[in-house]
C-alpha cells in the first residue's frame, strides 16, 4: 500500500512538472515569436520612407529612414531626436529597441552624426581622437560636449601641451583661444601643416584667435577691430551648409563681433570659401567654412548666441558629430536582457556603399 501511494504521488509530480515545463516552453516560444515579429516590423518600417514622405517629429505617423533602399540622412537625424517612448508607440511595440549601422567589416558606422538610436542603456560613442582648447571659464560652451561625446583631451590655456600632441587629433575645437602673439608665432606653421596635410581633418575656431589685432591662420585673416568692446552683434544666415542646420534668412545675435576674411596671400590658399552668416551692420563674415589643403575649417564669431529658431550650441554640436564620418565604438549591449534578445539585419545603401542596418529588440 505504501509503495502504491508513493508511486501515485511520484507519477502525479512528474505529470505536473512536465505539464508546467511544456507550458513554460510554449510561453517562452510565444514571447520570442512576438519579439521576432516586432523586430522584423521595425526593420521593415525603417527601410521605407515613412509617412508622410517628408515627415518630421511633429507630423510622423509611420517612421521610415530610407528611400529606394538609400538612407536619408535627414530622416536619420529626425529619428535620433524622436522621444524614445513616443517612437515605441509609433512602432507599435512594448519592447525595448536599439538600431545601428555597420560596414562590411562589422564596424559601427557614424551615419550623419548618429552612432545608434534607441534605448540609452545600449552604449556606443564616436571613435575619433579629438581635442578642445579654451582660455577662459566664461567661454567654454562646447567643453562638456567635447568631453562627454568624443572623450576629447581638454586643454585650458596650455598651447605647449596641445601642440606636442596635435599629430594625434583628427578634430580640434578652439573656443575663444586668445593666444599671445609670441605663442602664435611659435606654432602657426605647425598648425597649418597639420591642417593642410589632412591629419587634422576638422578644425573649429570661435571668437578671438590672438590677443592682438589681425592675424592670419589656415588661409584667412582673423579680425578684431581696434577699441571694440563686447556688444550685441545682430547677424543673418545667408547660405546653407550641409552640416549646420541653419536656414537662409534666420536671425541670430552674437555676444561678440569677431570676423574672418579670406586671405589673398596665404599659402596654401583656401578652397571653397563659403560665407554662412554676415553681420547686419557691416556685412562682414560671422560664420564661414573653407577647405585648407586636405582639411576643413569652420569659424564662428562666438558660441554665445541669441538664436530665435532653436539652440545654436546644439546646432554646432550636431555639426561636429556629422563631420566625423567613419566608425563609432562597438555596441555595448551588456545591460540588455540577453536571454530574450533578438536581432534582425537588413542591407541599405549609404554614401553609395552597402551598409547593414541592425535592430536589437529585447524584453
């Protein structure tokens, strides 16, 4: 009798266990199927233009970033700016997601300044050596951005150390450097050499270059008028730029009125000198971009700007991210729920080359 009861209890326990295990496996399979379905749906949606065709973050009904399998850089930027929870509602998913792009080597690509889009626990950064130089605590508007986004080396009023490391950098931002004439004389040739040969691919300068009157560097004359004190300097945007999100006719007011002029005697000379913004009173150049040898240079009269159409510093930051074409650091998905994580891949075209769009989805 005892054996029969024990055998009955054992049989009942086995039946309950296998029934639970079977139901659990079905539930797990159902959840994975739902994840795969949503991942495929998001990937398919992004591979289309979206709706309406020229959607923005206020009008979007269906999210899409490609047209005839070619990535639309503007739509990628809009997607990046979209509120994360709002984007999940548009995709119709309850799961967490992250989207990024890779090249044929598997490296994470920078697409129009974007390394990845989605849940912030999945991390990637820009893979670029950069430096930031400033002279005054009142003029460091891009310092935190350069440090946090590019992990830039920061130099405060220390041209000697900057110049000893200049060969390492691909991007250099100098904010109101106001260097002394002797320091300028010591390092002018070295800066121009790195900028022109392309090792320093991108160079951004704002404010006063030298603590003196007109000086020439990287093909232009940097101008501060004698006796001029800081003042409000109204200006207007008169030309678009592929990286700066400015529109012709927009008004902006610089806190200080520094200028550049294309130099006729510089060696090498500038190429494609482009005037982006001019001061209303004098028609002098407040924002400009030009080529210098194999490098590209931007000048801004100031980063302290009253801009009625948005955040001017954010526009400059986005331009810096877009300039840095190439690879980002590898995706770090260690914080995502790996036991219920799925991945879809789809090929698109970017800059006339095939790239892989990868979608991660997890619960």
